[in-house]
C-alpha cells in the first residue's frame, strides 16, 4: 500500500483530465458529494460551500474528532471548504461572486429551496451565462412527485428494489445494504457535468441540467426487469428470470461459499466434463442453448447448486479456474479491504491527515496515460478554506473579518 504525506495539493495546480475546471459545490450528504468527489479526483477545483453547521455527513460515526466522520472523509477529499450562510444577503452575494468565475454549480436540494434562496438558474446565469447549473434531487420537475423529499431508502422502495429481493426469495422486503440510489445518481451527475462541459466547449453555451434520482434508478431497475412488458401487448415472463432465480446465490460448498457463473455454451460443456456428465449438454434440451437455459433458469441454477455442494470451496476455485469458468470467492467487506488485487493495483493509499491522523483512502479507479490525477488532498475541516476562497473572490481582509463576525462565514478555531 502506497504512502503519502506532506502538504495538500493546491486547488489551482491540480492535474488530471478536469484540471482548470472550477465547481461550486452546494451538495451535502452522499449523492452530491460522491459526484463532486469524483470530479475533484479528476482534477477539478471543487469549492465545497457548507452552512455554518456543516454538511450533515460530517456527523456520521465512526470518527476521531467531531465533524470529521468516516464517510465525509472519503466523499470530500480533494475539496476546499468555505462556510457561507446563504440565508443572509452577504452569504448569497458571496456565493454569486464565486459562481461568476466558476464552470459548474452543483446542488442537491429541491429546486424550491434554491428558489427561496434566490439562486435559481436565472439568478446564477445572470452573473455567469456560461455556467453549468446541475441539480440532482429526488424527482423530475415534470411529474406529480416533484418537490417531494427523497432519500436513498425511499427511492429504493419506489423503484421496487426491496420487492425484487422478496420476489427472489428473501423472507421480507429489504433495502440493498449500500446507498445505491445515491451512488448511481451521483455517477449520473458526473456524466451530466462532463457532458454539459463538452457541449459548452462545442457551442459556447451554459445550461441547466436536471438529474432526478427516481428516474435514474427506474432506468437501472427496468433495464433488467421491464421483461415482457417491453412488448405491447405484453408477453410473459414479466421479469428477467435469471436475476430472481431462487438458486442465484453464492453456492454452498462442503465448507463455505463460492460465486460461480456458468454462462455460455463453452462454460457449460466444461462444467459438465468437470462433474462427469459429458453428454448432458447435447442430451438435455434445458441446457442446450442460451435461450433454452434462460427459459429454464430455475432448474439450471438448481443443478449447479447440487453439484457445488459435493466439493470444498478451495477445490472448486482451483477446478473452475483451470476450466476457464467464471468463479470468485465470497468476500466479506473485511476481505475486500485486504484483497491482494486492490493492494497490488494501488487502490488503497495510507495518508496523514492534518487533524485525523493516519487514514486508509481509496484512489480514483482507472488510469490516464496523458492526464493522470495527482496525489490526494485531505478532506477539509469545516470552513478550512473560507478566508482563502473569499480572498480569491476579491474580498478584502476587513470585509472577511466583518463576515466572520456576522457568522456569514466561519473559519476553524485552531
């Protein structure tokens, strides 16, 4: 695992494919900060604008010090933090001064809240017509749910994910145990920002972009499970049956579990040889083609499950790899953190945070041959860069001190 220490990289001297792009980041919690973290990892100068109480994600344990929770540390690296009370006129004025020189303004509150702050697209583009104004929130403005509050659990429920787990054999509906709605929408937000920036390069025009959670996750779920309702009139089955097959689970072996996908014709011929049933591919019509297997998927998975129980996990991992059949161990999260591939690929780095001490951090996945992102900058303390950013926006020292006294902005106490 690589180690890094020393002063953080400057927001102005960043490298990476988005170097030179400035993002005013009004997002909080997971969805928006995850998106802007990716932009920051790729070299954008992300100015995180926080209210005086800070992003609520700062307060999610575990943490060593108040306001520096574990998820906040991961989702806000490579950013600079400025506190602005946008409910005060001087705070709104400062935000618009930042937006004047920015490429992107990102937010994930409801549009109605931005309107109350007088920070709509029209308000912002009045000071910067080239701005990319990106809102990521629960529901598209064109439907009856517009303006409703939205959290990951609610979007999972509304898009059917917990019910799909019930249909797949769970004893009750359950949420996927990660913030999948937030993170998928965060990735969609990154796509929206980079696509809009590219469009601006071609046309010279800024624009407003909406990234709704519900529609984004609906596309994800229905991409698999529109099923026979793709056709009009509908035909059965109405789901992607393979995804819901009761035996589509990590297979139990003699001493544990392994993850196996016997998928194409080549894999099936090899698997039948391994289990001593060489003639079954040609003699059993349920297994003889991709279409036949898809129509009999429950029986297909059940057959594999019966075979997997006859040997140990170590035996299956060795035999299936030798036969070039897709297989992987069933990891826990602790196993994932210790995974040798991630370690050797440099996915984790150990960093020295100025206040939080030694941290294990994740690098940006992927490699860039011509514009690699530089070393990580630690997640900021609340208001750590308030004075710095306000100076860049043209505020004099006396003005900044007045704003601090009025709690329009804050800086760390030590």
